[in-house]
């Protein structure tokens, strides 16, 4: 049994990084959070929920994304293990992207957030309008 003079030790920095500590500036899990929650990352993860897509199909599906941003987003999500990239060596060559099992998991979370936003968008607009009318 611990006495009142004993203090609880906080975890070592290395232990915190193993778990992920988003509040610590050098934490590598921040990169993953950024990839998953970025403007285009969210839309790619949701877009791939319907199945495998070619690059051009994703670009058409996600209105407003540039070729460069889509390529960078896909590259990050592939590197993090959320998206699978399969290159087909045919003429002309093409690449297909699909969610990995881990990508399926994270896309469910992202989709839940997107659903919440859509369901509550009227309330968000009301909050914006009420703040705008005060200012």
C-alpha cells in the first residue's frame, strides 16, 4: 500500500511514444493523425469505402482535389498502412487503391465523424450565424 508521501511516477518519454502521445510535439502519431484527418485524407478514406478505385476514379470522385494533392495523400496513407496500392504492369499501366483492414477500421471512425457533421450541420450553421450577429 502506498503512503501519502509517495507520488505516482509519470511514464517515461519512450513509453509515452510507444503508446502515442498526441500532446507531445515530437510524437510521430501526430503525423498519422494529420494524414487521417486532413481535408483530403478524410475524403480518400471515405471514398475508398465503396471498394477499389483507380487514381483517375478517385480524382473524379473527390471534387476539387488536385492530382498532386491526391498523389501525396495516397502516398501517406499507403505508407501508414491504411491503403493498399497495386500496380498492374499492362499497357497502358494502371494502379488500383483499396483500404487495408486497418484502413477499414480508421475509415469507420472517419465516416462516423462525417455522418455526425452532416446530421448536425444545421446546428453548426446556427452557431455561426448567432456569433456573426453578435459581432
